[in-house]
C-alpha cells in the first residue's frame, strides 16, 4: 500500500486537492492522509486532519507517516506547503504541487521565512500556456505537468447536473455580485457593484422580457442589496430579484451570466454558459484570470453592454463555443491521478 500525504493551506489548494483525495481514499492501494491549515480548514471538515503551520509539527507528521509522495496546493502568503517541500527534499520524498490559478505564480514558490525560492519536484499547471510560460522562465526548474483544474471541472460537472433554463417567455440573466463598495475599491477601479448593475439594467431595452437575478457575495451585508431594491422597482419588461440560493443551481437555470471578476464567471464559462464580465474603463484588472481563460467577453464601455448581451444570447446554443472552453479542463482529475500513480 503506497502512502500519499496531501496538504493545503489556502482555499484554492483545498478545492483542487479535494476531488483527488476522495478518489484516492476509495482505492485500497493507497494509504492517504490530508492535512489542512489556514483557510483550507473552512473548505474541508470531513475526513481531513487539522494541523498548525509550525514547521516542527509538519516534520513530526512526515516522520510518523513516512509517505512515498507528498502532494500539495500552493499558497501566496503562507510557507505551509513550502515547508512540506523542504522536508520532502531533505528526506528524499517525491513532492508534487498543483497550481489552482493563472496569476501570481512566482510568489507561490518564494519562501517567506528565508526569501529564497523553493520548488517541489513536480509542478502541475492548469494549461499548456502556463507550462510554456514557466518553461522559458529563469527561476522554474521543476518538472512541469499539465493537470488542468480539477476543482473547476467538478464545479462545471455539478452545474450541468441541475435543470437547465427552458423558459421561452422571458430571458433570465444572473448577476454575480462582489463587495467592491465594502472593500472601498470604487475609486481604484472606477466602479462598484451597484454602479455596474445600474448600467446593466439601463441597457436592457423593451424588446423582450427579462428576469434579472442578483446573487450577493457572502461578504456583502444583506442591508446593501435590500436598500438598493427599495429604490429600484421592477419595470414592465424587467423583473428584478435577489437570490441567495446555491450558486451552481442559479448558473444552471440562467440564460446569461454577468458579473465583474468573480471566479464563478469562470465556472459558468466552463459549464458552457455564455458569460460577460463588465469592467467599465478597466482602470485596474482585479482578476487577470478572466482574461487568461478566454471565452469570457470583458466589457470596458457602457455602449458595449446591450450589443454583447444580444450577441451572447443569440449564440448560447452554439455547441462549438461550449466544447472549446470545457475541453480545456476535461479529465483534470484523471490527469492529476495519473501523475500521482505513475510516480509511486
């Protein structure tokens, strides 16, 4: 029985390792432990082990379990995973880190305690573009493997299990909000979530009936959107509502997904939904991953909103556009599992 140790500190790392972990623990060939710290504790609570970020505690765990391979996520602000790589290197244990994002890559390998770069033996990257980018960099010497993004693949799969939209009487739009006003980002970005929804509604003409569903961010106070709704009544051709239902279910039941920079926009695109990101003026790009992934049209001008809504709705049944983006993440879990199994 091969021993495999998984570890994650950040939410992204926990999410990307979770489908791998639950696959491995159901295979009698593997003895698997998953250790989490930091924000990852809130993502995974069942069948995982909570530990501190103390390097001595990490070393004790590695010594006691004696794994053949250590698989981790990556963190920007914690040395948690980097300490696992350090210990693995000293004990001649194979280490494999899986990236969950397209941005801020280099900083994930900079050890805060020493300001030195450290790498695992293998780095899993989300796509071929990132692999090529790291291959020509001057700092990355690890073996690079394209793993895809297992978490996004799982989310897209779950979205497609929900009933899809089928209304012919009205067009359903989902606006995924983010707490830009609360984070005091209005001046930096040139807009906040309330200004964006105002622009969106102003560009929904009376040619058809719309149902606009606003999905607040968990960090937005309920009073914010409630106060906004008190000032905005539904019009004859626009029915507005606020909904806190499961985000995946909401994406499945909508015709078009809109937002600013939320990762849920990427999840919707991978699930085959038409998506628009409204970033007026683009004074700053809060989430470059929206651009990196492709398939999501970024709107920088108010004048572009109406035309692009009509365009995306007219193309929403175009199977070729759906296949193009979803195929990029097809078999992400299987790709990652194969790398693990091939190296044990």
